[in-house]
C-alpha cells in the first residue's frame, strides 16, 4: 500500500492519497453500478478499458486517444507529471508530481472507486500523455464536510467528482472540452446526477473557471486554504 508523506494541499484539487487511505471501499451500489443499454459498469473499466476509450481529433487535427490509466502506464504518467510547469502544478495539486507517485497510482488502480482518464498522442514512436483527468466515483470526505456546512448534502450514489489537467502545450486546444464531453456522457450513462469539483478551484484560475462554466458548473461557495477558492457543481 502506498503511503504519502507529503502534506495535504487542500487547494484546488485535493491530495488523493489522503482520500485513498481514509475512505471506505466502494459501496455495493458503486460496484454494481452499470448501464445495461451501453453495456458498461464500473467493474468493467479495468478489464475492458476499450469500453470507455475513444479516439478523437482535436480542432488542430491532432489525433488523440482517450483511455483509462493502466498498470503499465507508470513511465508515461511519470513523464507527464515531471513535464508540468510550476504554474500548472500550483493550480492542479491532487498529489505530488513525481515518478514515485505515478508508480503508486498505477499499482493501485480500482475502477470501482475512481478513473484516471489519459489523453495520449503519438510523437514518432513514442506515446505521450497530454492530459490527465481524475474522476472519483464517490465523494471525498473533505468536500462532503464543506458542502454540509453550506447546507448542500452530497451523495455517493449520485455525485461524482472531477479534477482535470492538460499538459501546458495542450491547454486551450479544445482537448479539455472533448475529454469532458466524453466523461459527461459516461457519467450520465452510469446514472450520476451531479459533478462536483474535487477540492474546488483557485479564484484566480480564470481558464479553469471558464472551462467549468462551459459545462454548466455554478459557484456554490467560497473558501480559503492557502489562497481563496470557489467550490463549483454542475447538474448532469
Ligand atoms: C482546465 C483545463 C483542464 C481545461 O482544458 P483545456 O484543454 O485548456 O480547455 P479547452 O481548450 O478545451 O477549452 C474548453 C473551454 O474552456 C474555456 N476556456 C479555455 N481557456 C480559457 C481561458 N483562458 N479563459 C476562460 N475560459 C477558457 C472555454 O469556455 C473553452 O470552450 P470553447 O473552446 O468552446 O470556447 C486546462 O486548461 C488545464 O489543465 N489547466 C491547468 C490545470 C488546472 O487549472 N486544472 C484545474 C484545477 S481546479
């Protein structure tokens, strides 16, 4: 089991190691969650990742494969983490960005609890991760408590959580939009009713806030960690 000694960030997009260690295993409802028509279920994602994979073409004609993280992705995920600029790391801080973290994440994949969707391009013979979107199929305790204080109960059965990131040179290319469209379709098919930001968003992060608003997110509250944040939620 991976144990992080890193401090909790509790900025935008919380430290998921804490989540992994403190939350109960997926509920029966999560494990059995499936969409009969589309023939998909959370349990399937690890075994049949092709069911939630998709080839897309960006507006700039670049071909990108969307697929969930696999156990053998540690090297390309680590390269992605190490490539992120300090600016992006300051905005997107769910966990440390190093090879050890990538190794640990690839060793603890559990599709009944979460999905880490990768966007992958081919650069010559090399595969490169150019975006990494985390979805939790449960509610992180820290966010649940905050929302309770604001009078908005969150529900593991109908609320999922998201923390998105794209490589610096792929931000603003339409990649995030296309990944989100893919995910929204998936969340709906699985019966989720709302998407809640994981750990909120920095108030100065205009790019991400514009991105969230485009998908119907609305601000529900403000809170301050190391800096002021908004918490945002969207109906599906
Ligand atoms: C947030 C993020 C994942 C969005 O992905 P992206 O690929 O840059 O987004 P897209 O280019 O697909 O843009 C999608 C929408 O976001 C909005 N958007 C994009 N750039 C924006 C900007 N600079 N200002 C305001 N809105 C913006 C637009 O509504 C856009 O829709 P449109 O193209 O139809 O106009 C990406 O920018 C990123 O990784 N940012 C740094 C990390 C981060 O902040 N993560 C979130 C932490 S809470």
